[in-house]
C-alpha cells in the first residue's frame, strides 16, 4: 500500500467525536499478539477424564457457530495432557484452522485446545479484545483468510498465515466505541434468537398436545367445539398417489431456464425454499409429465433431513422434483397443511426414524411412507388445527425476518465502521 493510501485509512462511517482523530494504523496481527497452534495428546481417549479437577478440553462441536464467546466444554483431560496440548485463558481469541476456518471466538474460560485450533494471545495493551474480535470477523479479514488458505478440496489456515493478517485499528477509545456498538447489536440479535427459540418450543409443545400421543385416539388439547375419537388411517388410503420424483440422472438436462426442478435441499420444515433452484430442459421434462407437481402436493425429503415435509404452493404447480417423495393427498379426506404438520411433528418424525434405510446416508422410501399411520379427525377439526399452527408459523417467520434484518444491519455497519484498504489503494 502506498504512503498516500495509508493517509486515507479511515472508515466510511465514523462517530462524530472521532472524525478529526486522523487515519487508522495498520499492523500485522502477529506484531500485536502471539499466534499459537493448539496441540493434541494422542491417543486422546487415554487422556480424557470425568474428574472435576480435570482440564477443560475444547472441541469444535462445543462452539456454537453464531456465538461470540466460548463458555463451556463437554469434556476434560487429565493434567498429564498439559505437556502435549496448549492451554488458553479468558480473554484469548481462538479460531479453527480448517472447515469454517478464520471465524474468531473469545474465551470466557481456561481450556486446552487441540491442533485444530489456533489461539491469539498476549494481545497488545492498545488493542481492545472485543474490537479485535469484530475486525477479524469482518469482510476484509475473512477475505484474506479465504485467499490465503492452503489446500485443495479442504482449505485450511496455519499460524504463519494468521500472523500476517493485516489489522487496522484506531486509538483505543474509538476501538471501544465500535466494539460497544457492535456488542449491543449482537445482544439484540441474541435476544431475538432466543425469542424465536421460545416460540418454536411453544409450537412444539402445542403440537405434542394437538395430535394424539402414540397408542391414543384423542389429543390432550382440543378446541372446544370438537368431540369424539379420531381415526388412524394408513397414508396410502388418504392419498391419490405416493411416488418418487424424477429418479434418473438429470444432470445432462440442466439448463439456465426451463422447468423448475426442486431437490431434497429445497424442502424445509413447512415450506418450499425456492431461493436456489435448478431448471431442466422442457423436452426432457415431457417424458416425466406424470410426476409434475400439483398445488397441495406434499414434498418429503428422502435424504439430508429425511422425512421433513412441505406443501407445494400454487405458484410452483407444474414444477418437477428430483428424487424427493411426493404424496398427493385426497382433499376430500385430508387437509394438505394438516398432513404436513403431522408429518413434521414428533410423532410423524418418529415413524420416519423407525423406517429409514441405508448406511451413511439414510433415506426414506415410498413403500414405508405409504404405511404411515395418520391420526384423522373431521375435516373442520383438521382445518382448525392447521389454521392455528399456521398462524404460529407466520409469527415465527415474521420474527425470523426481524432476525435477518438485524444481521443485515450488523453486516452493513461492519462494512462501514472498518476501512476497506482495497477501496483506498491508489
């Protein structure tokens, strides 16, 4: 970077009290901290202990990907492991050196880390830890990691790459202001996430009561206007057909436009995700016209999250699906939304869990699906249950949109609160 570019090292958005504070500095991360790789005593099973005085042992699975802090570990190791691993302390930053590499976390506990972690420790006194967390999390740092990572199919970092990370920083008071602003936004995001979890748990509890428990013919919670026992009917008796979508290889027929082809990954719990879709050649599709989707059909994932179902909306009638299960309910007998909700309930999923086949990648098939027992109340009670739970889904969806808006706000703020050296090069 030229001297002239360095003098313009200021963010697009700056708090009023710092607008005359001058340009930021740039130093390599290794110049303002110590970068150390973790270590793994082997075989690890010989060092694991349940003793309360054991040392915390941090695994990748112990860390919530969306979290800022590391506050617990599931396992401990014997003190004899200390010479073969690395101990890190509250206030240190760590990041994975493979998979979701470069994503930082701040330690709240003392722990030992294996060689899949890299620690950022002994941080210079003029660098605020929370500020450092956010600037490493920012687009500039993450782009640096992606561009610098070594490896073929699986990219990974090492301590030397991380040491060379360019770190931009203003004076400590401005660092603290930026960190406090982003921390308060993270707290809002966390609170919104907890609100969604509470709504989801509420819905789950209601579903457990609105559908009869296994072996029972009446639900524990019922709307006042309904009475009498429910029936239990095999799914094959309340559907016009149960089939698999296009099962033959269709890659040769992929096009940039044409007939939409949904896949298992498009099936989410209760809705059809059409953000990332494929298209197939219209002439090729004609050979599979019997599998065209109709509004009200249920698409059921065979792989990925096998057994999760969604209803095909009117706008996607005539589309096709690839290797998914398709159930076409008899609308005179069962409401599509009610059936979808039941399939996604704990009882419905328990049925799939007991009928999955395959080894590493388990799946469900049309034959087992056809035998699925479905609790069946009257048409009006089905619609009442469906309407009630759908309104709760709409509320959860609205709260998810608020969460995404907060995340978008945070991303936009970070892009403006930190300078982008690439935009300043001359």
